[in-house]
C-alpha cells in the first residue's frame, strides 16, 4: 500500500505534493519522493524515511514547476532500498515520471518479457518500473497522431498485460498529467480541480489516493477515478477521460458498478477516517462495522459466553467501531491503551522481529483502570496475530480479569497479492484454524469476529456493490496463478530485511 498525489497547474505544485503526502503518510512510512517539471526539465527528491524527514526547505526549493507527482511508500515488493523509491523517471519517449499504488502480481513475467523482447534493462526490483516501461514502450510504438489516443492505447495495453492492483499518476513532459486506475478499481484514486490555477482554464487539477489529500489542499468537485478509467489533463487545462475496457482499447460506456472490486481493507484499516472512498465514507463504514458487531457480541453475552465491564479500542483504526459498539451495547468505552505516537504502525513494519518489539514500545496500559476488569478489546483485524497476542498479554499483565478480543474484520484466511503485505498463507493466524484455536493461540478468553455479510453491509454503496474480500473467502478477482512465485520472492525479500541470508 502506498500514497500517491499528482498535480498540474498549481502555483506551488511541489509544496502541495508535500502537504498532500503528509495527509497520506498513514499509507506508507518507508520512503517518500516528489518529481516536478518545468521548462528546465524534471526535478526530483526522494529518500528513505517519513515525508517530513525526506523533504527540507533547501531540497524543496529545487522542485520547481507547476506540475508534480509524489509518493509515500509501504514496501510490498523489493527490499526497501533507495533505488526502489518512487517517483520513477524515463527519458524516452517524451520524458515520463510515474508513481504507483498497488501491486503487480505478474511482475516477474513482465520484467522478463521487457528484457528479452523489448531489450529494456530494468534497474530495480520495483513493479512501478515495469509498468512505466510497458507504458513507454506502447507510447514509443504508437502510430496515433492524437496524444490522448496514444495514452488510451498505452493504458489499454497495460490493462491487457498487467495483473494486479494499480492506481497510477504520470507526468508527461510538455504534455500534462495522466492518471489511471486498474479495471477492477482495487486501490483508490480521486481527482479534483480548483480555481486560481496556472492552466489556461484558470484551474489546477489534482489526483490523490484519498480524498483527504485533495480536500486538505482546497481541491473541489472531486470524484473517484472510475475502475479502468484514464484521465489526462493537458497543459491548457483541457480534460480528457475515458473508461477503457481491458478487452478492447476503444472507448466504452462506464461499466456496471458490480464489476468494481474495491479492497475492503481500505475501510477496515488503511484509509484515513476523513476520506470518502468510492462513495463510501470511511468513518461511516467503521460506525456500521461496530454496530453490526454489537449484534454478534450481544448474542454471546446473552448466552453467557462473554462478560464485559468496558470496551477498549486498540488505537488507532478500531476507535470508531469501538465507540459504535459501546453505544449499541451500553457498555462504557475507555481508551486505556495509550499510544506512543513516535513508533511506526506495527502492521506496516516489514519483519517479524521488528513487529514483535514494536508492540510493547508502542502501547502503554492504564493499570488503574484495567485492574480487575473484564475487557472487550476491539481491533480492526487479526492478520498474523503477533500484535493481538502481545496486546492481550499487556492487558492481562495490567490486571485484567478477562479479555475478549473483537475483530471488526472477518477471519483473514487467504493471502493478499494486491498490495497488503501478507502474501504467505502460513503467516495468517486464522488460516486452517477454528475460532476456538485462534482464541487459544491469542491467549484470549473469547474471540468475536465480524461476519462477511456484516462487512459487506457496512461498506455498501452504489459504487461498491461487490468489494474484494479474497483474503477472507479465497475468491480472487484476477488470475493469481503466478502468485506463488510472487509470495516466494516476497518471503526472500523479507528474510533479507530481517537479517537472514
Ligand atoms: S485480498 Fe483482501 S487485502 Fe487484498 S485487495 Fe482483496 S480485500 Fe484487500
């Protein structure tokens, strides 16, 4: 998972890219970069680390121009090295810069094809470099005279060849800003405009992973880039957009919303609560998740299987659902796990060792409130179980009489190949285990999961009739036949990251 921004016509494009990236920092904390463009060419700053640590007053001064793209990275491919940090840049054709949020499942096959058939030598392990080279290859070979037709042809080619999730922003030198989203819309992307820009239309345009970035920057009238849609804003402010069918590169009417397979994890965990993704507010979805869970918890309380004196959220993303759960059940809500704000999100950390040590550094229990109480601990999900187990230990050590663990997400039993970093089923606590076995493995007195229908109801909206739930039901919306290779290569990367050989 990553965060992307793209801006054109802004008087302060790189400053807006920087501010936009700070609002998307939760989407990736490994690295950040900005690429801008003006008459002197491309200007780029990128490095490992948080957005605030990568950019300084001095290096921001070098990012001149009224077009910019930016990226904040969460590594799901590669070994987190500097050369994998985005934006990526190619000199031919035109001069192309690209940022990408998602994950390309058939990256290794495509990289091989680019090397052997197109004589393109790739310099990194990044899937973004693969997509950028495919895009460049199509543009270079295009016989179309109209530039937007060239773009549609190149994006159509990507749709035909690339399997996985991708929301992409691209700067094209002397032409403008291009943004597109994979045909299933797995990862979010929004587009907006504002007055007072430097384009001939008097406007500036922006795209971003989440609406929080655009509203923070004062962009209005934004909407989601549709699954399979390409948007091109030219240097005069002309807007060209088209939904492209992967089977044909010609224009098509927007398809039925049931074709879209937006990732449910955006609402459960990743996205900022202020954001609205594909028409469904994240905050409202989390309230609904809590309300739906309340029915399941109430049943278990009535059967005498669960006792609870207080509801405690695991900060941060479960807080909203925990409040709704508390309101529905009439059980007091208490924030008695205090977060150290200076430790990175544990789930995002890339090795088991780092995750284990980060949990105890990250949360401090309020012993005076916990001692002797029966606690209903609410978290967004149980993935590997590492953090959940540690938190239950913390709460017990602080004197809790009983601990019930409540997950706003159903059991995660299958790997994700679309940008959330759990490609290996052996790592997933609920894979091959019953609820009772999960409970035992966590050291809890009881476990309550959200159910899949409740999850679907909570995220329901006209544009979100059929979200991706493959990590819960194994029904992958794309071909994943080459995913085993991807999982193996990711396991190797992570072993390297954790210091293995
Ligand atoms: S498999 Fe799960 S985490 Fe991955 S895209 Fe689908 S819903 Fe999201």
